[in-house]
């Protein structure tokens, strides 16, 4: 059998500062053991890359910083067999190199807390070389990441020229609920864009919860009612007094550091807990909740992390035990490990014997 002509598909624009795999297809013929890629600069037809790669896989990897962003190129692929024979060239395919676009929500509320049943999100898009945004869609999901609202696909046309932004009004949030919002898009040169799932919490009574005092003026009777919604819970710490960071955060990174609350705090059958933290010790216990009536019944939240392809990811694990002897584990989805200065929010929901847990980066 002879070598068959390889077939290249459409190549989406990519950032030349990173390595890029170019896949191709060979329908039959000899076993391919090497492939050759020849790339020409589109504006001059000058050969800027001509290399042979030894691999059984039907792809060629262009090393990082081989090409230059802002240019378009023409690539042709050849295949080689074990005897050194070379195939006919593939049909040439053009592609662009562009700097990775910015695509994000630029007006998320503080700590991602929505304080009303509606919110106007702003989706921002920018690209250094001016590549236009061709289409986008915004989806809202419930706590189980089931789709509950969509903008449907939007084609911005001339409004997609960067830098640009889009107003996305979303309504129907329910008090005390957890949501995710996610935007996906595509540029005119087929680069795929994705904000990822962004965690949101709806708390409509936030100002009542976090206001130290609420004043009601009974002017007809000549007095003012002062209501406090904040209760001070005295904890026991080690070391005592605890170490504070910027007079705002307790430093619990030491091996024996902790804070416990043994009074005036409880988790009920239906409970929601949020923990804000930063720079969590790897693979450590973040918090433990005990049943005061039965110390054997407890819920333990731990941070876990692992490294894959050079990137470190973290997630949270909830282990629980109950009065009837049931034990179990619940895990959040992993996220890329934030820097030590960035805050994460851990969200735990308990609905009798059912648990849900998540972790999300919420910025500095």
C-alpha cells in the first residue's frame, strides 16, 4: 500500500505564544510514522517553518513562539512511512495567529452575591489585534448546573469589534439560592471562548443581615426602635489571642492554629454555610461541624489538591457521619488553584441527609 494524501480541516486562530497541535486525517494506506509541516507567511509566501515530527499520531505540534501573532499563514502537511517515502502534500489551509482574547463578566457583584431578583451583567470582549467577536451565548444554571435560562445565541455583527461589551439583564433569582452564570463565544476565526461557570449567591436581605443596627422611628409616640441582626459569637482560639491579617482575617495557617465555637452556633437539618478563605494549607481540614448531642456525628470539610499537566487544581471534600451510622463523601468540582492573595468561597448546603458543596474563586 502507498501513502495517502493527508487531509487538513479548518484551523481556528490560536495564540502563537503557546504550542499548538494541528490534527489531520489519513483515510488509508501505509502506517504513518512521521509527518512534515511546511508553513508559509500568507502575505509574502515565505517559508517560516519546515519540520518533520516523529509520531504515530496524526497531528503536528507547532512549538511555542515559532509564529507571530497578528499574521495569517498557509500550512501544508506531508506524511512519511517507515521506509522514508513521503506522501503527496495536503491541500493548503490558511489560519491566523492572534493573542488570546479577553472574555469575561466585568461587573460581578462583591463576593458574587446578588442582592435582588434581577441583575444586569456586563460581558466584556477584547482582542489585541482587533479580531471581531462573531457570536456569544450566556446561560444561567441552578446549583446542580442544570440550565434554567439562556440568552440564546447572539450575533453582534459590527458591535463585536473590540474592545466591546454587552449588557445581559437576568431576572428570576430566588433569595437564598445558588446559581452559576457562564458565557461562551466564538471569534470570526473560530477561536472558542468560555468564561467557565461563575458561582453566584442570591441574598436579598443582605443589608438587613449585615447592618449592625436597624432604626425604626415611631415619631407619633416619640421613640426609636433599635434592632440588631448581628450576634457576637465568642470563640476559643489557639494561639490566644489569634493572629490577625490586616485586622480583618484570622491567620489559621499554623499547624496547631484553630478557632472553635462551642455555644450559640448550630447546623440544622436544612442549613447553608459559606466560608471565605485564602491561601488554604494543602490537603488540610478547613472546618469541622459537630453534633453537640452526639460527638460521633460530624461533618468535616477538607481542601484537596493535585497537579495535572503542570497545573495545580484544588477542590473541597465533605465527609459526614450521621446518627444512623451512615457515612459518605461529597466532592466539589475542581478549580485551578488561585494565588495566595485571591479569596475563595466554599458553599455547603445541607437538606436533611443530602449535601451539596462547591468552591469558587471570588478575587482578592
